[in-house]
C-alpha cells in the first residue's frame, strides 16, 4: 500500500458522502427514532409545498423567517411532527389564523393543530422561527450553515445538510420518504450580495433596510436536503443544451473573479456529461427547473437543479484520481458525480437513508460510464475496477432502518463495482441501457426501497439476481472463486458466499472467452487451461487450490 493510495483513500473516506460511518455496532437513541421513523405524527399527512422565507445575517451568524407548509390530509389526526434542530427556535405556529400549541422533544416539535380536517383536505400551517443554526465546521462532511468570506473578503454563505438534515436550518418534515412536490424560496441578505437557490429565479426585491430578497422556485418534487441557498458576490453566465426533453437551460453562478476560468472549465464536461447521462439514464429529470452549477464554499453536493461546485476548477477530485488509473484526471469529479445524482438521489430517492446505496452506487457507477463515453469501454472498466482499492468492507451496504443511519463509504465504489459486475452478467449493453432508462421512467420523481430496485432489475433483465444482491448488499464478504487446473479441465466452486450463490463468471483460456456457472459444489469444465484467467470485470476474488476433493 503506497503513500499515494493512502492519500486517496483518506480523501475517499472524507467524501461528502461519509456522514455517519462507524464500523462498530451503533447505539440508537429516542432522537434517532424520531428523526428516522415514519412516526404516527408524520404518516397521516402528505407534504405538498413549502413557501420558505429566510433572512441571513452575516454579522451575528443568525437566520430568521417562516415556512408556510401546504399539506394534504391522508387520515385525520390532530398532532403533527415538525422538525427543527437545536439551537434553532420556533417562535409561533399558526393555522387558520389561530396559534397552535406544541411540545418540543429534542429536535422534533409535536404540534397540536387548530381546527378539524377530513381525508383529502388541503391545509396550511405557518411556522415562524429564528436562531443561530449549527455551523458546519468542515462542510460538506460536517453539515450545517456555512459562514465564510471569499478571497476579496466579501461574505459568502450557504448550507450543506445531507445526513444531518434540512431541519438544521429551517422547519420541515425531515424524512426522505415524503418529498415536497414543489417549493418557493425567498432568500434575503445584504443588498450587495446575490442569493441563488433551486429552480428558476422569479423576482428580486430591493428592501428599504439595505437588504435584497431573491425569490426562487422549483416545480418538481425535491428532497429537503437539496433545498439550499448560496449567498455571495455571484455573477451568472448561461447556455442551453438540446436534449431528450427539448431545450435544457444551463446556468452557472460563480464568484466574479472566477468568471473566465469557469466558462472555460465547465465547457469541458457539462454538455458531454449531460449527453452521456441522457443516453444511459434517460431524460434529465428537471427540465422545468433547469440545470445549474453554483460555486460553493465547500467541495460539492447534489442539490437538485442547484448543484454545489467547489472543486477549484480542477480535474479529478481536488486534482487527484480516486481510481489511481489516470482516467480520473481526465474530467472534473464534482461536475460528473454530483450531476449524476440528478438521476439517482434526486429523481429516484431512497425512502430511508439505510438504502442510500441506491443514490451512491448508481452515481459512482456513472463516473465510469462517463469515462467510457469519452475515452472508450476499456478506460471505463479500468476506472471502476481501479476504485476497488478504496473498498473497506467494514459493514454491509444496507444500514439499519428507521433510525436515520447511513451506511459505509462502500455504498460508493463497492456499489459501483457490483453494478459493473451485473452488467457483465447481462452481457448485452442494449438491454443494460434499456433497464437504466426504464428505471428512471418507472420511478420518476419517486421515493423507493431496495426491494423495489431489486425486483425491477430482476424482472426487467429477466435474471434471478437475488443471491447477487444478498451477497453484495447484505454481507461484507467478497465471493471467492476457488479453482484447480488440470491437464484438460478446470474445476471450480464458490466459497465465502451466501447459501445458494451461483453467479456465472467469464473466463479466458487459449485466448477464448467462455462462461462457467459455479455453485458451492465442485464443477468441471473440460478445456485446456492454457493462459487461464478470470475476467477482472467481475468483482470477486479467486484462489487456486491443488486439491478439489474438499
């Protein structure tokens, strides 16, 4: 293990991804259950729209505002859970011109609603709040509000809250299972600053107190942690892409000093990436809201139609190649990875963070698809297999449900290699691409479970993949192909695997490829084992043995 690999591995462990990684058995609390469960106080209502008004005060690192929450009653119930983290405070809650009472339980507020409602009714409550929110010390890994300055000394503010949750800065229904259908964001700050948020800019208002309010809106469903403001000395440039959904508006908001650098740098990857991902995954999911990159005071994050970019206008991951193959230095990691999340994470969202492998495995896999798109199939395969050195196999990819617990960093590159392996089993790129396209159509703007993804892939590809999923998602064991070479045959079997594991594998002998179908029992294939090798695109280990009798 060389120093270069150690440096890259440390970076991988710190990627914006690793919020709650702990190889030891976690201990969960009542607060974890409140945060991670679909509680009775959450289950009875469907959130429809946020109308969020927030003022940012750089001088004292405080925010204040209100959130109008429109919801549909699914089943009448008089108590609602609204999430807002300490030290933030709720000032009042109003419904039908009446103040509601509430009881605080840690970071959750149990609100007694005013008036009666029946199933199907649309109702609205307004939550007024203020405080000095948790400050992100090392964003985006340590989530919270970011208060910093650019190189000119001008205030620069934003939020990074995946993992910790959007309730770190505004009151909402903070669980991935129920995405708000649309949102309006009215962001107020000093008048010499520009406020950027998700979707499209609807208006700008100059206020009499020396501030300006920017009104942005998204018309598509959106994750809470994706609703993000950026406030700074921004300038804007634009472009368009004729894509599968028509003309896609491209907007870039960058610090003024970086304008020319940004124009040149983003031209290298943005349009090729969008064409690549529309080819493999289907139509960009948010044409109505546009595509936007915003320079951020932290590395990056997949904020829907509002992607955070802080990679310093460098190729690779801060100028490094996480695959150690050289291919990762041919493109900008943050542009590619975070944009891939528009399909996996933002279009298709895991209902529970325990299933966040759905977000990160497919998105990490998009990195090698982009490498393949630009530089050929061999380059893409080398990239993804190169990332295996970063796999820890500390805990399974699927974490514990209902406690807001994300899994291992392996949801990135172990997951990408599992998908790459399944692609080899399919052995038909037309069908593989068709499956990925259809997945984004079938689960368009939806939240999903692991079972739904497993069932969809199994049914669409007409392959029994259950043992493959069980092996790679639910255990930390990498299957071992044990084999023996004799004069005219190869004997083989699977070990270190779940019961019934029978994944086929490609081998090469005498410069010819063929398939073998191992199980946990020994099998023989009669061929000359000259130049025998196992296809390295399969994420397995191999072990040659001299005795096939046990």
